[in-house]
C-alpha cells in the first residue's frame, strides 16, 4: 500500500472517531444545536477565510448547488443526528458503531446506484450486521438506568443514511470540486442551517465556561478539518465502498478514546454485538477471488510449434 494511501486511511479512522468524543465533550456543556452552531460558525470563518485568501476562484453555479446539497446531508444530517443522539444520552461508542454500518449499506446499494454487482452474500452481511447492532443497542438498554430514550438510538441510523446519500451524490456529481474547495462551502451551509435551528430553539447563546470552547476547538480542528478532509480525500481514492469500510474501524477507535477520556468500558453484550458486526462487514465487503478456467487456446498458442509431418505427394 503506498504511503499516501496508508496515511489517508489512518488519518480518516483517527480523525473521524474524534467527532464522537467531541460530541460528548460539547454536549456536557451545552445543547447539541448550540455546539453545532458555534462549531460551524468557527469552521466556516476559518476555512472560508483561508479559501478566500489562498484559493479564491469562481465556482460554477451547478457545483455550488451540488455541494450545498452534499454539505447539508454530510454535515447537517449526519452530525445533527450523531450529536443530538449523544446529547440525549446515547453512548458515543454505540453511536459510532451504529453509524459505522455504512459499509454494509454502501455495499448493498452500490449495485443499484453505481452499477456494481451485489451478491447474495452482501445482503446476508447486511442482515448479520444489523443483528450485531441490535445486540449493542440491547446491551445499552438493559445495562441499567439510562438518560437516553429508546427512540434516540434511531438517530445514528438516520445520520448514517444521510452521510451515505451525500457520498453517492458526490460520486455522481456532474461538477465535482476538490475537498479544499468543497469543505468550506459545506461548513458555510451547515453554519446557516444550525444557526437557524439554534435560534429557533432559543439555544444560540454559548455558555461562559472554557470547556465549551475547548470542545468547539476539538470538533473544528480534529473532526471537521481532519475528519472531513480525510473522508473526501479517501472517497476520491477508494470510492464509496472502500471509504465506508474504513469508517467501520472507527467504533473500536472511539471506544479507546471514550475509555481513556471518560472511563466508559463496553459491556460483554456490546462486545459480542461488535464481533457479529465484524462478521457481517467481512461477508459484505470481502470478495472471494474469482477462479478462471484456463484458456485452452491461449495455452496452445504459448506452446512451441512442433514439426508436423507433411504428407508427401507422389509424382505419377
């Protein structure tokens, strides 16, 4: 594997998993919409200012429209669902695991939307993966009193669907943009979206504590710049299925983050569910090598030509 591809893969897994920790850090200080509003206001100001200073160029209207829709789904829909779920009490590791079912859905849907062949084994992997997630969620619900209502566990599913839709839209965009051009636009769209939500809910004012601004800095630098930067770069390099498979590695990484920072140790049911999910992902994404029957004509062509006896014609 080339070094650049390895760096892209590792960076995506580490930076993407940091978003779940940032969500928990921020929602301990303020409501989810407050955190998202100030996160994207800061990200839009920093990235938009850098783009205007170093990268300023005219963008086609079609590219603006496509990237506005992609940003609303990839950041507005995805992060809105994840941060809201964590704010309601869903553990960050569980939210990461549910959202990381994306490779299964990508493998199943890629055939219909991108023209790839989808095998029965991929559909079986999707079913197995869903069963594993059910075990993880059941483990959280039965572990004891929890602040999260049962319906909150559906939010990471909706977030995963939004990110997957954004990924397919990006792959089929007629006027694609490089990540350095697209991400500032995504942040601007998300800033407008979450500012409207926060103002409507009366949550626009940030708390005075420094912990909130530390969470904003965490999510802007690690999760937005790092996570989404590596995500769109990997999408260009590895495609939807390859990038989605890398995202599945974020749950164990998030669990390590959560255990180190919050002392959240996963239960045995959650670990068993994760193992089942790994089986499902393996079944859905790992393809068996296709054995081809040897071509007899090609084999004969490679063999040396032997002297053949030429029948003699007798002279009469």
